[in-house]
C-alpha cells in the first residue's frame, strides 16, 4: 500500500516537473522564434500566463460526451508516456512505470491520445477538425516508419526491447547510441520533426487554413488541458530520445541541457522552412529517413 | 461418445425443423433456431470432455471424431461467436424475407465448423469443409445483388482449394491406406521428398483460400460484404479461422519436420505481410462500411498468417491469440454495421453521420471493437500485436516487422474513418428518427466489447487454452514462461505488466475528466453540431457540413503508385480467356451430320494409324 | 429359382407388341400395362440379384443349344446390377411420363410406350446376352426405338436430331457387323466365353482391328468423343423422360458392351490406357462445351457425355477400385442425371426455345422442382453430403492408387468447370427476377412422385452409402473375374 | 474558501492579470482596417511582446477586433461570432467607421454606431489608425481589464433585449438561434 502511495507521489512530482519544463520550453520556443524574426517576443513565461488564462476562462458549451473525453484521452497518452520513460537514469525517486512496459508498448500508448483526441474533434462536427485529423493520421503513418526502423535497429543490435535495457547497454559501453549507431539516430531525429508537428509538418493544425484543425472547437479549459498535455508530451518524448540515444541523464541539469539541445533541432528547422502538403510530407518521411532507417537496420544486423 | 451424435442430430433436425417452422409462426421459428444453436453449445461444453473420441465407419472407410485441446480452442471460437451471432440474428432477421433459408444455412455453417474441429480423419474433415463452403456460399448469395459474379467467384476459389485438399487426401490415402490424420502425420516422415513437398502445398492452398491470403483473397471483399451482416460476423470471425486451424496443423505437424520447411514459412509469412499491407490500404479507400470491414478482415488474417507461419513459440501464440481477438472484434464490428444497416437502411459513410447520440450502445461496442482492432492498450488487440512484433523481432524478421507495423499504423486511418463516418460528425435531420437497435442485437455486441476489455488486462484467460492446444500439437514444453495471467514476456525476458498500466490509465483518465467537468457539469450545456465556428455563418438545418467524401484523400495520393493495379483484374482476364477457349471447343459440335460422319472416319483412321502405339 | 433371365427380354417385347391390341380394348391400358410389366421386372430383377449375390450367376440357355453353339443369357452380379438399375430407371420414367403431357392423345401415347418398352428390351438384352451377334441385334432394337423416340415431337428440329442419330447409328451397326465378321471368320464362334478362351490364337492385327471397330461402333452409342455428335441434339430434342432414359439406360448398356469386350473378351493390355485416353478427352471436351450452352437440355446432355467419359476413365484403371468407382459412378449418374432431366424439363416446360435464361426465378412457382434440380446439381458436382461425392471420391482414390496423379488433377480441374455451369443455372433459378414471358407449369402428381423418389435416393446414398456399396463391390469383383465367367458359361450342359 | 470575499479578490486580481497579459485576438478583417494588423503583429511593432496573439476560432479568442466599417451583411456574422466567444470576452472597435460610420456615414448598407449592436470596450480612433494607435488601444484594454472595468459582455447580457431590438431592426431576415447561456 505504502509504495503505491509513494509511486503516486512520484508520478505527481514527475508530472509537475514535466509540465513546468514543457511550458518553459514552449515559451522559449516563442522567444527564440521572435528573436530569429528580429522581434522582441513575449517573455519566456508567456505560456504559463496563457495557460492560466485559459484555465480561468468559462466553458459554457460542449458538443457531447466524446468531446468532453477528448482532452482526457490526450492527457492519458502523454502522462502514460511520461511514466513509462525513465526520467533520471539510475535513481529510485520516481521509478514510475519504467519496468512495466517496453518500447512497443510505448509506441502504441503514444498513439492512444491522438486517436482519442481525434474522436473528440470528430464529435464537434466541425469539418475543419475532421480534415485536420485525417492529415494528422496520414502524417503519423508517414513518420512512424523511420521511427520504428530506428527502434528496431536498436532492439536487434542490443537484444532488448526495453528502454532501461538500452540505457544499461549505453552505461556499460560508455558510448552514446547516437555515436555507436548513428543512422538510427538520424532516422529517429528526422521522424521527430513529424512528431513535434513544427513547420514544415504543421499542416495538421494550419491556423489560417483549417482554423487550427482538430482543436478548432475547443476553448477555455479544453484548450488548457490540451496545451499542458502537449507540453508534458514534449518533455516525455525528449526524455525518451535522451534515454535512447544520449545515455540518459543522471541529474536534472544534464537532462535539461540535453533535452533543450535536442529540442532546438526541430524548432530551428521549423522556423526556417515553409510548409509541406500532406502527401509531400508523407513521401518525405518515406524518402531519406526511411533510407537511413534501412541503413541502421543493416548496420545492426552486421554488428549484432 | 453419445454426445457427438446427439449434438449433430440436434443440429441437423433443428435446421430442417427451423426451416419449415416458418410456415407456422416466426416466433416459433426464432425459438427453434435459438434452441438449435444454443442447446448443442451447452451440450458440447458441458458433456464433451477433452480427449474423448468416437470411432465409426462409413462406406468401408473407418472414421474418427474426437476433441483435443487444439480443436477445443477453435470450437470455443465457433460456438461462442456462433451463439452470440445467433442471438443477434434473431433481432437482425426480424421482418426480413427468407428467414428459414437464413436460419438453415446459419445452423449448417455452425455445425460444419464444429465438425471440422472435431473430425480426426480426413474424409469427415473434407465433408464438413465442403458443407461449410456451400452453406456459406448460399449465404453469400442470400441478398441477391450481383450474385453471379460474387457468388461464383467465391465458390470457384473455394472449390479450387477444396479439390487441392481432396487431391492431397487421396494421395495420402494411396500411401497410407487409412484416412486418419494421426496416421498421415505418422507416415509423413517416410514419404518420398516429392510427396513431402507437394502434400503441404496442396493442403495449404485449400486453407489459404479460406483464410483469404494474397493472392487468393479476391473473393473475400465481395463475399463478406454481400452476405447478411448477422452471418458475416460469423463468416469473417469464425469461418475464416478454419483456414487458420488447418494451416496451423499442417505447418506444425508437417512443415516443421521438413528440412525445406523454413522456405515454406518465409514465403507464407511474406505473403501474409503483403496481404496485411494491401488489405489495409484498400480498406482505407472504401466508402462502404461492409467493404471496409471486409478488406480489414483480409488484412487482419494477414497478421494471423504471419504469426502462425513464423512458428516460433511466441509467434504461434500471437497468431492464435490474434485469431481469437479477431473473432471477437470483427464479429462485433460486423454486428455494428448490421445494426446501423437495420436502423438506417444504408451502410455508406457518405450518407449516414452523427449517430452517436442516437445509438450510444452501438457506439460503445464499435469503439471497443475499433480500439481492439487498432491494437491500442488497454484492450486485447494490443496483446496479440505486441506478441507478434516481439516474435518477429526476436526471430530476425526485421523488414517483415516494418511491413506489419506500417499496415497496423495505417489501420488507424480506417479505424477512425469507421467511427467518424457513422457516429461522429454533423447530426443530420435525415437521421433524427433513428433509434437504438433492439436489445437482442445490442446485448451480444456489448458483451463482446466487455470481454475484449477483460482480455486486454487478463490475457491468461485465453492464453491458457492456446497453451494446452499447442502442447497437444506436439510442442513438448509448455509456454508458461511467455505469459502469466496479466503479464506477457518475450523470449528476451522483456515484459509488459498489464494490471498497473490499466489502473493508472483509468486513474489519469478519470482525474482529467473530472478536471474538465469541474465547477459543475450543469455549467456547460450541450450545443448541437450546427453551432460551430464556421466563419460566423449559421449552417442551415438541411446543409451537411460533414467531411466524408474523399476522406483519406491525401494519404491515398501518397500511396497511389502501389494501388494502381488490382489482383481482381488478372483473374478476370484469365477467366475471359478460358471462356474464349470453351467457346472454341463448343464449335467442334457443328450440328451438321456430315461433319459428325467425318469425325467418325477420322477417329477410326487415327486409331488405326496409332494402333501400334496404343495397343 | 425365382425366375429366369429370359423373362427380361420376352415380357417387355411381348408387352410392346400387345400394347396396340390392348389399346383397342381400353385406351388406358396403353398407359397401365407397361407399368405393370416394369414393376414385375423390377421385382424379378431384385429377387434374381439377391439370389445371384448369394449363389453365383445364372446362365440361361435359349432353344436348348448349349453354349458355345446356342445363345445364352448370363445374369451375373455385374449384369444383374445393371439390369436392376435399368429396369428401375424405366419404372421411374414410366411413372414420370404416365401423364407426361395431357395434350398427348391416344396415338402418340401408344407409340411412346411401345417404343419405351422396346428400348428397355434392347438395353436389358444387351446387358444379359452372352453372344455377340445377339448383342448386335439388341443394339439394333435399342437404336431403332431410340431414333423413333428422338423424333417423338414431330417437328423440324426433332426430325433433324433423329436423322443425325439414325445416320451415326447406322454407321455404328455397319462397323459392328464388320467387327463381328472379322472375329467370326477367325474363330468360327459368336459366343463371348468361347471367344474369350480362343482369342489368343487370333493374329494380333485382326484382333486389334476388330477391337477398334467394336470400340468405334459402341463408342457411337456410348457417346465417346468425337463419335457423339448425335447426342446433344437427341437429348435436347427428345422429350425429357426420353433424355433421362437415354442417359440412364441406353448409354449404360453401350458402356457395358465396351467394358465386356475389353475386360472379358479381348486380352489386349493397351486397351485400358486407350480407355483412359478417350475417356479423358471426352470428359474435357464435353465439360468445356457444356459451359457455353444456351439451352438447358443441351447443357445437361454435354454434362452427361462428360460423366460417361469419367466412367470410361474409371474403367480404364483396370483395378478393382477402378471398376468399383466406375459402377458407383454409373449408378449415381443414372439417378442424378435422370433427376436433372426430369426436373429440368419442367423448368423449361413452357419456354419457346428452352434457354437457360428462361429459368430465372422459377423457384417461386416450382419450389419442389427447383429444389430437386438444385439438389441434383449439387450432387452431380460432387458436393458432400450428396450421392455424387462418394463416387467422385472413389474415382479419385482409384486414380491415386494406380498412381495417375495427372489424370486425377485433370479430373479435378474439369469438375471446377462443371461446378461453374451448374451454379449459374441454380443461381438463375433462385436469385434472378422471373421473366414475364414464361409462365411456369406445375408438375403433375406422378412426375412429382418420380422426382421425389430420385431425390430421396440421392440423399440416402449421400448420407449412408453403405446401402448400395456392398452390391457394387460384388458386381465389380464379378466383372474382374474373367475365368469364372468363362467357366460358368461353358460349364453349362443341357 | 473560494466564496470568501478577500480570497475572491485575490483570485480576481490574478485572473485579471493573466487575462491582461494574454490577449488572443480574433481579427475580424472587414473593410480596409485589416491592412493594419500585419504590421502590428510583425517585427516592427511586435504586439506579441504584450501577450497579444491571433486566435483561430471564436472558441479560443478573448478579443473580437472589428476593423472598419460593418455592412448589414457582415453585421450578422459579427454578432454570431461574438456570441460564440466564451466569457470573458471583449470587443475593440477599430477605426472611425465603427464609431460613427466615418466616410460611410450616409451609406445605405453600413451601420454607423457599432455600440448599438455590440458592447464595445475600447474604440481606436483614426482612419486609418497607425499601429502605434492600435498598440495604445490594446494597452487601454489591458488597463481596463486589470481594473476589472472591461465588462462589455456583462452589459450585453443585461441589455440583451435592447441590443436584439437594434440588431433585428437592421437585419431583415433573422435566422440566428437565440443567445442563451
């Protein structure tokens, strides 16, 4: 009973950390974007203000039960991802669910939220939402392929499908996987562009074309939950990448440095690129990223 | 074993009685029908103990019926889904024509499937196989539109498969001089290599046709979508599993012992993978729910084929578990389509939208089925998918796992299309009158949905029979190291512990649901789907803003190159060529007496010329 | 001794000649008497068959001249089985055609039943006789009645079909006579057993040529490709029951003749392979031709030709299983194809040109007939659990046992084709919209009885084949045992 | 505890502060005024540093920015959009046309005084108002919000009959659903 309580406590702490970090990263993204565009930009805590404002806004209407459940679905997948991914390597403060699921489970639980959200967006009856959802799902099919190829390469090279196993492998060899199996890293990072949905892959919620797509009917509290789940999800995914490719992080500072460095890749790439159409995006993901994924698998088969 | 004869007597007699009871009254007919399906089910699971058998002899051929663990597993699928579908079809067939015909064929199908799984000799196996084929054929042509093409395509493919099996059976008989499956398996080792290669090929041809494997799948979409939905749930759920059943037996007992067996496995596995991928892509393209589900059945059977043909312990369990799950969720989904067809009269996504508030229970069942189909935790589909991936990775099928993963990710697209097309989107005035389906139809669906949830957390319920069945097939060691009641392992020792995952998912979900609804649910009011932010415009009652035509267009554009050709075309061309040949042959008979006389003379001359060769 | 085989020939012949006279007494007798005769023959044949199965064949000597000099009739298990089958079908045909057409007046009915009697006489005689010239005579009787029955509907097409039949039939009899002359010139005897004992003394050239002539002549009657040009027209133009009689009686008799020549009389080993070859060719060509037919009866005719080819193939294996399969196939084919002809002729009863397209949606108006036709179609294709399956299974088993996998695969491929054209018809009957131009004709009571009997037989044999297989096993054993036949015949002393 | 007066005051203060610093604008680009929005948002004047940013749909927006004259036809849409926005919500009238009709004061199909149809919180004068003016308008709105005096929505609820009467007088065929919360 007690360790259950401790686990819940640890989960809450993890969640708060993820929330804060994710929100801050979002604000920093806006700041950096502004600086790149030669603007002053909002303060880095702007996202917190927005979030609080959204939370304090009244929500007078809903479109039905699935519409109400949508944000909760979204939150489930981000928080579950967060709990399964080991935040800090080799500490037992919050071993949330690290040893209860492995990478395949992670892949599937990561798709849980978007689909539930899609159901919510579908029930609002707004055509823009449905269009955005179809685009998002198509894009997901696109980037999952190189992503899975990279993961499979790692799995077969180190004969384990669990994240902790891969982290242990790095700990033993002492070299990060991004160096020992570079192709997998390249493929995974390319897939990450699609995962974060920054430009050029932001046609899903194109603000002016689709009226922000799936979320177009959600304001106030709905939008707050989605926003926070997005930031938690960002943190969780970054941590996952760190664990897989950069040997994890032993304390929070290193974690923040690594994650932020990794996070800048899609952000900066996004600021400086125009937008792809959906089929262009899908074809892009099935082009070079998949090629690198194949290289990764070949390398793994040779080295295993 | 008297129970066998009683069961089959009830099936046969009940079928005929049900057929003629339609003359009296429909209620009597329904009751008789239910009794005919449910009573033998009860008798089977209560009266028949595993390992019991019943030898008898017919036309000088000694036959044997019996139940082993493996057959029992599939009889679970057949009878379980069969009785649920029976309850469902009572509601579904209310007020439809030719109910006697439907019930008769339904009962015959269930009987023949049960017979297949309990027959321990090839002759009764083949007889039941053929009864299954033609009863399902009569179901396929029940609804009557485009019968000639769809029905005959289905039957011809089945017949080609069945005759291949018959050929294998008689070849085996000519070697062993018995028809017992045991003896066949015993004698297989001593056969000549040529036979050792040909017999599995012939058998697998038959089973691959039923399991709708590329390139023998072309009958499936038409047949699945043309049969009445109440039967299609059984057709796709249980009847296609008979192909898997036979396939597993042949693979395990024959191909494993063959040195060249690995080749068989690889070819089969790749065919299964291609089946999964192409089936998924075609399913995404469909606008008719029946067709969509039909193609998705083809794809799902592709996964199962991959699992059983890879044939490592984990893969075999994955395949069989997926078979059970597929029976569950595809049965549910076809039932859902049937309910919607009955309530609205159409199954086209572009016509019917926004039923979620009209048919909530149906939506629940559909949601469960779709989540299980997509393989998303915490429902049962995930277990099978997980095992499949792990087995593929641990058995060095790296590209195949990518293919499978691609198809199961693309499956999300049609999953969402199914749910959105029917239940979500704008609520139309046209469908304002729609009511929830009657209880006899809703209850089976919801039951299966709940069962899927349970299986997602406690897969041991099904993994245990699978384990015993595989041990029956000759796997000496148990599979206990691969699963516990709610934990699944792969062969590298990595595992997923399901119970805490389920609890945390529920906890998070409920917490944030409450958070969203905080400060009183009554504070928020429901607004119709017309009240949307469409540039300040007010949609009129009769204008439909739902986005349902060309739903997955961008993705389709992305994958257009692979979908340019359809296997069907080639078969049609081949058939047309044959028809031309037949027509040419027909012209031999000119209808002219002189010609016939000339034929006679020519015959004599030829025979005389070649008499030294002939005699 | 319950009766003598000679009655099988004598009584129907007598009845045939008496029918006109009886007609003068009371018109209805024309219809009744044949039935009584056939019923008597049925009883007699069943009794004799039981007797024969227990204690050996009966050899009947005619006119007191013992074989090899005189004519003798042999009622063995094999011939007895066939005789029973034929008489039974004759009975069915009689029941069916008792009130076949209300509009048929007295004169046509008189002719019809007279000819039917003669047909049965000839066919039974072919099977029973032990003397090749006597067999020739019986073949002539059968043929002549067959020509006449083909032309029963006086009309242009019927006359043409009958003429074709007549023409080929006369060629056949010429060749047959030629063959008999060759053998007689070589051996100086006409008795089968006698010939069988002496056949090895004949020079091979004569032997082979006479065999070829025999096969050609009988092949014309037995519908072997390419000698069967007459068959489709005859089947299509003759009345339905006559078609059934052809498929069930005449063809069986001719096949019997061929088999008797090859198995008992001649000792040429290559003949078996020759049977397989012509059988396969006949089967394949016939089924291919059948799938493209517009007329229902023509389609059935081609299908029946194909089945005959299959029978020949089964005989060609030359093994005990092969003969068993062939006899079983003959039985099933006789029953099922008769059922198809009888029910089919009601499905297209009123349509002008009897095309398949005109059976659309008939099941609403002729439920039982349609059901029986569908049953027959499923059965003849060989779907379990109907009669046809068991015979097909035994044929395939025999093929596999004699290691003819190629033949086996060909048979299976062809049966897929067969499946297709039967299913097309069944679908049309059940799932198409009826054409307004054609109005259905309810079958008469007696016709219904006849068809129901056949349908019941199909189901019985299908579910429990043991009822008949015992007899067939004995019959095939009897055919295989050549020396026993010779001894039985030649050991007869006055 | 929420109902306690002092804590309620604190909560209000924090909420107003956050609303003040995060203003999501639904720019209803009627007329010529819309051309002034891009320079306001982009590098030169960068309204985002004040927390002002564009919103895609009424559900997400706080401020309805009416840029320029309103024809009768567009008025209907504007009212619709305003009623779809969630509380708290504010309206900014932008340019002279929204104040008194401006150069279209005698046009047969434009409205002259926006305030008769929607509760305007802040007017921005000028034709056109320069971005500086727009920014000062936003600053004004922020001040009002912080002081809690930006209560246009509340007024709209109180005097709904009056507003409806005006609206219906202008709009001939009234097909919109009644506004209830």
